[in-house]
């Protein structure tokens, strides 16, 4: 199933992704720093949800209190809380 999460506090506007068998797939950031968001998307492809959360949660972008990787973690947590 494909999920869409509306981000807050980042240059990206939304994140689309899938979770299949406890692993993250097909992450696409809508907007944001293209090279960085592509890099994050490729690095987390096929990674266990818990590993993504452990590695990326809490990362900040400059003076902001969040970042695109941190927003991905918030998106994953939001999906998990609904299931």
C-alpha cells in the first residue's frame, strides 16, 4: 500500500512511500533538495522500518527543528500508529 504524508517544517511538501513486510520501499519526496532527498530515498530502500527510525529520527536541517529524513520517520510512525 502506498502512503502519502504531508510534511511540516521542511522544503519538501510531502513524502510518498510503501512499507512491505516491515521494510521501507519506493520513497519519493515531493519538493525539497533534490539530490539529498534522492540520496535518502535510495539509502533507505529495502531497509527495516526500525533501522530507518534508529538512523534518521531527530536529524535537523540547519536551524530547523526537523529535516526531510526526520519527516520520513514521522511519516512511518504515523502509518504504524494507524495499523
